[in-house]
C-alpha cells in the first residue's frame, strides 16, 4: 500500500542572505505523485526562486515512476536556471539517484544544514 505523497513549500534564507525555496516531501513518491511533486514545484515563482532545496527526509519509498517525476522536475529547474540541492535521502536512494544521473542536475547532501552550507 502506497503512502500518499504530501508536499509543502517553505521559504528560508541562506547563510549568505539569499531566498531559498524548500520543497518538503512526505510519504511515497510514485506515478500517483505527479501533482505533489511537479504541481508543487511548478507553483514556485521562477524569477524569485533561484535556489531550491528538495527535502526527502520524510520520504519512505521512491519507485522508478517517482524517480522519473523527480528527473522531470530537475530538468524544468535546470531549464529555468535554478540551482537545486537535495537532502535527506537514505543511503540506498542516494546511490540510486547517483546511478541514474540526478547528480548532473542536483547536489545531494545528507542533511539540510549540509545543503545550506553549499549554497
């Protein structure tokens, strides 16, 4: 049984004083998560959301369809000139994201503090 995907956006400020949009995901990410993943991302104002963090710390499972949604979101972000970092992935999903090439579009970090320090 898949856990419903939930997403919310927090606006925070980086140590350098830049505005950062944090997309916080919760539950499982699968094909049924399109609105939560892409829909939530697409509500970000592209002109003022140059820095984006993806919080996967409360995501329990991501299947191949969910990975495809994340990749689609990252391609949109890249095309919009946004800088994206992700954090909170389990070691398994860090390895999977690296294997499928997500690191070309987003830096991966263990914790939010590590991602913020890289901004």
